[in-house]
C-alpha cells in the first residue's frame, strides 16, 4: 500500500509541476525486472531443494527404522524406543525449520540418540545392521545441514534493497513519461491507472520473491506444509 500511495503521489506531483519528458524505459526495465526475476527464480529453486531434502530426510528416518527393527526379535525388544527416538528427531528438525533459531545443537543432540542406542544395544544389533544404520544417518545429517543452510541463508540483502529502492524510484521516471505520451485530450485517470497497475506488478513480484525465499514459516500460500513430513501424520 505504501508503494502504491507513493506512486499515486508522484503522478500527482508530475501533473502539478508539469513535469514531462521522453526517455527510453529499456534501461529501467533491465534495472528492475531482471533482478526481480533473477531473485524469484533463485527463491523458487531454494524451495524445490528444500522439498527434496525434506523428502530425503523423511525417507532416511524410515530406512533407519527398518534396519533397526529388521528382525522380529528386535521389533519385540526395541520398537517403542526406536519409534520414540526417530519421532523426536523428526519433530525437532521440523520445529527448528518453522522457527527463527539458527543453531542446530538441539538437532545434533536428538540425532545422537540413534548412535547411543546402537552402541548401547551392541550385543543384540549385528555389525551389518549397525553399518547400514550409520551410513543412512550420514545421509540424514547431510539433509539436516542442507535444510539448515536454506533456513538461515536467504537472498542477499543488498540485492533485495537494490530492487526495492528502484521500485520506489520508478514512478519518478515512469509517470512523466506516461504523461508525455498520453494525449492532452485523454483523461488523467488513464495515467493514474497505468502507473498504478505497473507499480502494483512490480511490488507484487517483489513480495512473491520475499515469500518464496523462506518456505518454512507457513505465511505465504506457496510455503511448504511441514506437517506432510511428520512421521506421525
């Protein structure tokens, strides 16, 4: 709303002070549209990578569970303990992604439970099973680190600031250009309408990028539904 009101005010000032000039808008299009599209594509790719890592993370949890309970005697002995440990890891990771905390010490402590459990049950869990569990735990650690990297590293602030500054500057150049090209016999509402729509498109693209770059907060309609990756869903 602030950007749109600013654009309307700029158009009014252009009329009031009779500011009109003819300028090639190609450079401005490159200065605004190209960085916005580049940022949106980058944010969309971050979202797609986050989905891949979440899927791999959940599949690793299921695989570790299958190995730890691969024998009927192990199911009878450890089913409840294994399910509680893996569910704790799952919920800890998803809770971390939905919040603003940067450190993942609580996740490391939660995942350490698997290693402690395997070592503690060394006599009943065979070496072959232990090796497979540790291998998939390595994959799980990689998924968690990748998800945390997406969680804490966003679009460069300088690029976002650059786009927003040019969106605010754009009406100063665009409004006089439209006034110059529109016939004096035409209604001023045409100029206001064109400036309004153009500015609305630009700030909408900026907001889309801003929503996509952090896909875990469940604010935007395109955010990832973390509940779909719960083990107990």
